[in-house]
């Protein structure tokens, strides 16, 4: 994900399939039609993810009611192993990358059979050492979402990833991770420097509120993540805006993740904070247009500007008739647009010199070189 000229766009289907394989396939069709690079689902077993007395998050309760708790809600949204296989094959047929976020180690191991371009660590798992360890050992580039995270949380995750990259056994204590980090900073482990993470990890700036108010997006935090940790950065967007992802790309996001649904009127926890099909398609188009506008970061005239330059830039012309041998002064020289003549920047240099020819009013002046 080092090529910043084209962001990797993940259409986040998440659990917006509502447990229905046909809806899931329609979401894949929508993502492909929109021009996304990948469509991503979520892989979990409710029995392993939450206890039965875990309440819903506030946004989940608002969107689905608070009566049955998080366990029952997630149980209804699980995809079976067979459904995963069917969806991955359908993505292959449609020529769009299949991805899914694992929330537990067993789900992660199950997903290893699929040729995913990245392994995604969700925001809530940024301190899940067990999941981080096995994610690194899966041998794929990592995308780590940073919703709800402090710089300390992110530093922990990156230090842990760096440790896991260069060790065969998990750390016995947190001190092992910090000791290895200190040794790397001291130059004792050349292969454990920060550069080892730069091509492996992408941090996604994110605000874990659904939908996210524009005032709480804080896109400039991406720049802090980039300068502080020296890895690729991207943005996971939970607003209903189409312009915010474009702004993220203009700030250097190499990856954009966006929730989408077939309709915000559908029942479920995430539909209301998701884009509908035509909005997703427009967002992708806007991002690609934004990328084309970014250019090469070198200020220099574009090829077609040289023709405009000839006409738009003023030249030195005669304010009134000038005779050959007559001195050029403020009284008889002025600037104006002309297809030929001396550049207006030479105004003071020509004053006091003699005209080398007769010059009609509003014609280019001439001097002896």
C-alpha cells in the first residue's frame, strides 16, 4: 500500500447482510459496481465474542432496540463457514477482493484459507494481544483501525507487532515487548527497526461513533499517525459524508474503508451509518477524481499553460508614439497584453534606454540589445 497515487478502497459490508446470503451477494455486486477494490465482511462466533449478559453499544440499542442484548443480536448476524466459502467464490467470479475481519483466533485461522490482500484488526481489538499475535503469524500485511485509541494504544499494538515479527514464541510478560523495543532503539536488533513495519502496517484513523458527526472526524490526526509512527495511514469513515473520504485522500490516506448497505431503512445495527449503493459509487468516483487532481507535488506549469502564458502575461508597449532614438520613460512606456514583446518584469530596466525603432501606440517597444 505504498503507492499513494491510488487509495485502496474497501467497501465495508460488515454485518449489513443481516445473516442472509442473498443480501450478502447483492452487497458484493454493489461494491463491484461502485468500483471498490475489496468488499469486506465480519467473521465471528457470538459464543466466542461476547458473554450473554453483554449489553448493546448505545448506537446498536438505538438502531435495534436494547431488549435482547449484544449476544442475541450478533448470533443473528453470524455467517456460517459454508456461507463464507460461497461469498469468497462469488467475489472471485465478480473479480473483487474478498476480505473479512476476524474477531477471534478461531475465526482468523478459518479465514487464512482465503487469499485476502490484508488482515484487518478492528478498533476494539487493538490491545487484543492474542489476536494480534496470530494476525502477524498469518503472514499478511496488516490494517489496524484506531477508533477509540490513544497514541499509547497504537504504540502498544505496533511494538507488539514488531515483537511478533521477530520472535517464534509469544512474550511471557509485557516487559518482554518493551525490553525488545528498547533494544531495537539501541541498535541491538537491526532487523527490528521501525522500517520493518513501514511496508507491513497501515493505521486507519477512525472515530467509533455511528454515524460520526463531522466535527468529530479530526482528519488531521492522520498526519500525526504518519509522522509519529512512520507507517502508511488511511481512514475508516463512519460519517454519511462523501467529501470526508476525499479529504482524507488529499491528506495522504492510502486506504479508505466505508460502510455501505442496500438501504438505510433495513433493520440492523449498522445500516443507518452506511452509504446506499449510488452514494458508494459516487464516493469512489469522487476519490478517484481527487487522486487525479493531486498531481506530482512539483510546482511547474502544465503543458497547456504555456500557450495561455503567452497571452495572459503583459508585455512592454508604447503608451504613445515613440520615435527611433527617443528615450523610454514612464510617460511613454506602459504594460499591456500582447502576443509579442518584452516581459513586463523588465519595466525599470528599459527606462532611460533609447528606442531602436519607431513604435506606434500600444505596440511592443524595441531597444538595442
